[in-house]
C-alpha cells in the first residue's frame, strides 16, 4: 500500500527550509501532498492563490509531490482523504512546544494520525518566512533563502 503524507503550512512564502523538508519527505513517502493553509486569522503577505502558485512552481520537478489548499481543519482533510501521516519540520527547541501542542491536539481529534518530524538541516535553522519577508521588504537579497520563482515574486512586493 502507498504511504501518503501531507505537509501542511502557511507558506507565506515557501522557503528553502520548507524545500529541504519537502525533498527529504518525498524520499520517505510514496506521495507527499503539500497543504497550503488559507489561515484567515493570519494577515498574510500573499493571497492563497499566490502562495499555492509559488509552492507549485517551487516543487514542479519533484514527481511524487502534489499541492492542494487546506481550507478546513487538518483532521477533516485527513479523514476525508483517508490519510494518516502528517509531516512537519523542526528547526530548534523553540518550535517544539507549538509542534507538540498541534500534534497532540490533532491526535486527540483523530487518533489514527501519526505526525512525523524531520529535523531541519543546519543551514536552515535560522530561516523563517517572516525573516524572508522582512529582508525583501527593505530591498535585501533573498536568493539564497527561497526558490527562484519566489524571489521573483517577492520583488513585486517591495515597499
Ligand atoms: N524551514 C523554514 N521555515 C520554517 C520551517 C522550516 N523547516 N518550519 C517552519 N518554518 C516557519 C515558517 O516559515 C513560518 O514562519 P513565520 O512564522 O515567520 O511566517 C513558521 O515557521 C510557521 O510556519 P508553517 O510551517 O507554515 O506552519 P504554520 O504554523 O504556519 O502552519 C498549520 C500551521 C497550517 C499546519 C496549522 O495551523 C493547521 O493545521 N491549520 C489548519 C486548521 C487546523 O487544523 N487547526 C488546528 C491545528 S491543531
């Protein structure tokens, strides 16, 4: 049976840190679906369509990866699609509390869920979407931090 996992996130925008998790996850699972969360409560820089398109563009070469929108509870999506595995990246100890809370809440709501954590590669431990947004908003060069199509898109959003 195929091992299918989802990798949910806001991806505002997707960074090379996320790409590291995606590439390594795609080697572990037969199919990896990246779920771009709508997150109405977050004031995102990019719209859901823009975030979705950036993730699609960044991952188009990875054969067993596909991309979808998450506009509901994660557990609802998982039940509806009969998926048990959730992939998340861990950068530092500071991520742990939040990730632990999410994993435990999700498994309370849907006990069959298994959350699998991939430890960030050393060069991406410091990286976050908000750092990328900040550097770019002041005209800084983000080409080492994000896929090429994301760097291009960020240039259109400078102050
Ligand atoms: N490399 C680089 N950055 C990383 C990273 C990695 N490996 N892992 C996380 N990050 C950063 C992101 O860039 C982002 O940075 P920012 O806060 O500076 O913008 C931050 O960590 C968190 O991002 P992300 O991984 O996208 O997670 P999230 O917290 O935005 O996503 C969801 C949370 C979408 C998974 C969660 O809210 C969810 O499942 N929502 C659906 C509704 C639901 O079910 N809610 C109940 C959940 S218990």
